[in-house]
C-alpha cells in the first residue's frame, strides 16, 4: 500500500525552522545560487579543457563551486567534503589522473548542455562506467543546481531519510543506487507536486529533515532518552541558526538601503533585487527609493533574471545602462556573490561599469584571496570591495559631497 505522505509534508511545511521555510521558500540566496553555480561549473569545465585545473581541490575552480554550494547551508552543509583530495587514498581520482579529470569535465559539460532527462542520465551512466575512485553521487549536489527538476541532490542525511521513509537499504556512494533512489523520488514527488514543488530540492529537504531526525516519522514513542536529547539539541541549534540568519538579513537590508540612498543622491536611477522591493530599513521602504520596475534590457531571459536578482543596481538616469552593480554578502556567503558579478561581467558589460562586493569586515582577507584568482582578475570589469563599516560610516558624507560613482573610490578597495 503506498505511503500517504500528506501529513508528513504538512508537518514539514508548518515548521518555521524546517529547511522548507528557512532554505527552500524564504531564501533569496537559493534563487541566486542557480545561475552563479552554473557560471562556476562552466569555469571548471574550461579550466580542465585548457589545463589550468591543477592537481588538488584546494585553490581550484571546483573548490569555488562547492564552497558556493555549501554556503546554502542546511541541506548542503558538507557538500565539499567528498571532493577534498585525500592523497593517501588517491581519491577522488580526478586531480592526478588526466583521463579521469577530462571524463568528469565531459559529464559536467553534457549536463550543462542537456535539454532533456535522457541526456542527463546518459552523462551520469557514462561517468559511472569509468569507475573513477571516490567520485560518486555526491556530484549530484552539483548537478541539482543545473537541473533542479530532474536531479535531486544526494548526501548521507538525504539517503538516510530515504531509507527510513521507504523502508529501504540504499547505499551511499553507488551511482546505481542513486539512480534507483532518484526514480522513486521523482515518481513520489509527481504525486505531491501541488504540496511541494517540481523543484526536487523541496523533496530532498523533506528527506534531509527525516534523515537528521528533525522530522519524526512514526516510532516517536520508542525513541530512547539519549536519542531524544540529541534531537532536542539539534532543534535548539537550528533555532539559533534561524535567529542568526534573521540578524544577518537585517544587516543585509541596512547595506542595501545605504547603497540605494547613495545612488539616488548621486543622480542615478536605482533598483534593488526584485524580491527585495518590499523590504525597508529604519522605516524607509526600498520601494520609495527604487524605480517602479527594472528597465528593459537587451538580453536573454536567463540573463535578465540574473540581473534582476542583483542586490543593488545603479543605472544612468533615464536609461537601461548599468553603471554600478553591488552584491551585499553575509558572513556565510562570499563565493556566490563573486560568481554572480563574474557572470554579469560576461553577460552585460560594455566597459563603463564598476562592480562591487559589500563584505563583512572580518572576511576581508578571504575576499582579497578570492579576487586575486586569475579567472576573476581576467574579466574586463573591475570588481572592487567595500567593507560594511566603511559604507555605514561614510554614507551620509558621500550623499552630501559626492558627484558620481567615482566617489566610492574613497572607500572601495581594488585588488592589484
């Protein structure tokens, strides 16, 4: 008899601290991540093609992508771990073995270019046929961000949740087991699309909650005291994480407000990310500062969607010409913002723009290291950074004495 998941799904959706509410639904960073990670995967493929990928995970473009994925937190915490180079075991064997490295790149490229399910499955089966040591279904967490309706992410918690929910014994690390799990997930999700989403991240989040024992599915009365304490401790930890995210969001809104205020004072048309228009800071609504909508842009739909998710844009007055683009990064994210600005540089740059990262003071060194990467320095639009403390302290003075974008050079830093 099929499992009735509706009560479980309702419990999952009604919990304000569940990943459905903190990651899947109410998280603009998740939406921004898809295009950013896609840009990063393109860089991985290109690096392998031209021979600049290197022989270690650390410092590679793959590390950049996996760190961006791990910044999603919760469902993707630890996403980078399977890709760490373990020299004693020689795994995963995509760093020293050139043939394996190219097979990995070929799989990524095929999935990037895939337009239907069969092409994705063929790419996965082809990769599996090469039996590359240590390179298993953890790759699915990358592929999910390329095709979220066709490839569910995979990790230990998701697999554990699947096995518990469906009374199965699937093993982590096997592509064959993953593909069989995927079929069940897609078939089951099809029955509950109206309650969840076509995006398989929602169902994966449900499995994650079950696998980490945050969401109890039967047997609750038989949990031992130590196990119950573990669950309660995890719930407390999650609650603290939700509070921290709220604090960071407030800080994020403050920085966006400063940027909108400065841009308007300097005579530019300003616009925040389309999903932030309803926000405010200290009683000042973003909608009162911004244009009624984004100007029409001569770009494809995906590029326009990306541009409309940039935290703050300054346009030459009365035009659709982007003069400045700003990504405000929280303490938990740096990599995704850099990828978004890099993507913009490849998409819309015509030479008169400057791109800025607005970053927490305590992460300045990390930002400098990442902006010094050859692939970042090679783009034709400079990416500068401004510290939170500098923007906050100088907002009023810049509004009063500034004439144009160049006034930001007083507080912005450029990596040489």
